[in-house]
C-alpha cells in the first residue's frame, strides 16, 4: 500500500516535474522486469541449467556471438542432461521423441515470437515468421500448389539441370587448373550462385544470372553474410527486433529502391511479380507463366504475400542448400576413402548405363552410397541450426520427468540430435557414410531409427520444411555432376575454409584446385 501511495504521489506531481514522471516510468518498468524475472525463475526453478539463464538471455547471446552456436548448445546439453534452461522462459531439448511431440500436427504447440525475427516485409508475414496457427495453415495450403507444381511433370528437375549446366560451363570457362596454371575456384560463393539461380528460375522462369556473370549480381550474398551473425541475437530479443524494424533503423534492413543487397532483391522480385500480374490482367491465358509464381497466384496469394514468400526463399532456400553443398563437399574431398567409394559407385553406374547425362533424380536415388553421403553430410552439419522454439500449450506438459508449464518456450538443439551416440554410434562426431550402408544391409531396425532421426533436420509434422524435395533434388545432382568430371582439392589443406555457426553456417574462403579427371564421363 505504501508503494502504491508513493507512486500515486509521484504521478500527482508530474505536472510540476517532468523528470519525476520519467523516473516514475523507469521505476515502474524496472519493477515490472524484476517481477517478471522472478515469476519466470519460479516457474522453471526445477529445471537445471546455467545460473545466468534463470534471469537473462546471456547464454543464448554468448553462444551466438562466438560463432560456435550449435557446438556450445551441444556441450551444454551433455553437461545438464536431456532438458535444460537456456533463458528465463526457455528450455532446450535435443532428442527425436521430444521433437515429434513438439511438432505434432495436433500437439497444441505454437510458434514462439522468435520466428517473427524472420519477417522481411514490414506489413506482411511469410510462412516461417507467421505465428498464428490458423493463418499459417491457410497460407501453407495455398503455397503447397507452388511447391509441388513442377515436381511431377519434371519442370523442377529440368530447371535444376539448366543451372547445373551453367555451373559446369563456368568451371570449364574459368576454373580448370593444369600442371602449369593454377586457377582456383571459391566454392562457397559458387554453391550459392547455383542455389540462388535455381530458386529464381523455379519461381519466375528466369535465373538471376549469378552463374553466367560469375558474381554476386545483386550484392545479396555480401549483405546476407554481414547480417547473418546478428540473426540469433535479434531473434532472441523481440524488443530489439521491433526497434530495428522501425524508422530510422529499418533503413539498414534494405528497401525496394536500394542499389545493392536485400533491398535490391526486393525491388527486382517486386518488378517480376508486377510484370506477371500486368500480363495476366492484359490476357489471363497468354500472360500465364510456367513456374511457382503462377501457381501461387492461382492459389490466391496477394501481391504482398507473393513478395514475402519469394523473398523468404533466398535465405531459406539458397543459404541452407548451399551450406549442405559446401560442407558435404568439404567432408568428401578431405576423406579419401569416402571420395573413392563414391567415385567408384558413380563410375560403375556410368559404365553399366545406369546414369544419364545429367543424372536424373530417379537414377540418383538408386545410388546407395550417394544417398549415404548426402544423409551423412546433412547429419554432421545440419544446414540450419536455429533453436526453432515452440510454446507449451495450455495445461503444460511433462517431458523427461520435468513438468513444463504452459507458455514456456521449447528450443530445439539440432546439433545434439544429429550427434546422438545412442542413435548414430560412438563415432557420431565424424563423417562416416558407411554407417548408413552397413546398417541398411545388416541392421534394418537401426537404419530405420537413424533415418527417422536424421529426417528431423527438415522438421516434421506441421512444421516440416515445405521445400525439402527441392533441396534434395539439388543435392542429388551436384555431387555426381561435379565429381564425375573433376578432381577437387583444397588450396590450403591445413585450413580449407572459414566456417562459423550463427543459426546458419557462414562459410568463406573455400578455395579449391579443380582439374579434369583423366577419364571424363
């Protein structure tokens, strides 16, 4: 009562002292924060974890800023057990059974505010940033037509092949080294040139030209690589994210009129969308396109929704898949046994007429060691390592013997899942494609468990990645088409690349010497 009277007294004299009003506001806000922290601490006091995580987001930010985010989460999970507190309102898990409960279609869990950090446009959510489950369900149903549009008629595959051919032509033109001339190729950029061109051609029938011009045409990669280290921090603090999306800070994120970077990509994509809409208005038959954008339009997406979804595909589609290419290729070319085994499988299939030029997706699926390499690469370095928190539904839930009250955020430890020794064996920390081929032959039950666990890399249930089949289509092509033609070796074997983990892997300076194989297939 005394505190209330004191605050009321301060407020009553506010007209005489503006400073007093400010002080009152600060006191009330700090009091609110303290009370909120105490309430959060009390609700989750029984969950183990770093002491500072009970009151602050320090652990989240610390792990994000050192560039080893998923490794640090993995170490914390091993230290504290299957469930630990990572922030005042957040607990972290890293096992497949819990992931299936959290992501179940009818499980009652909803996306946390963390996802809203991936909202690219001011007034429109995309499928990833949207947290309202009903709105998200409606949008996903609309998008499904676009993501399956070219799956059955071969259109997606032909357009991936187009860009695979562009990449090979680029290598032949500029990057073949000989005994007398070294012409190094930087794979980190080339892999993303490929995935960006694939996504833009799938979306609008026209590649962006990154491979043909051999450069970061729009400056998107440069801006993206500078922004990625900030992503985990921005998504950990909703208040900071809100401030940055308000004027004048929003200018930093890019706008449609920019000459480079994300803003330029928004402008180019916006013009392509408007061009299609204008053509359809002029002639609803002749103006149609043969691509995902047209399927989205047919499903009823508005212009702003189209822009939001297509812009999402640049980081979600190009970053994640290019990282899978980069880091799996790193494991292959630094693991002679795995590389030799894969090459033998490819060469044998060619000699027996089981591989076309280019290889088809169906043919790639029949190469067991290739599939093992792809699975192992994705497992060892999951393309996206963000915590993907979901909110516990009404009534709470008991997990690993701990009661978790409603509203608590459940954060996913992807690296811990993927390096679980109980599932993948004592050597879960190393690249070993044989674990898949041996289990497939000798232990079907273990193979099935490993597969079900590794499949969670793409999400599951109502949160399964909608573009998963496109990523796998690209991976089924890239390794065969490059390795059937070329030998690749790091320029600096002691330090082949620079890599940091900020929820997405940031890969730089992956310089390779590329030479033609003696017998070109």
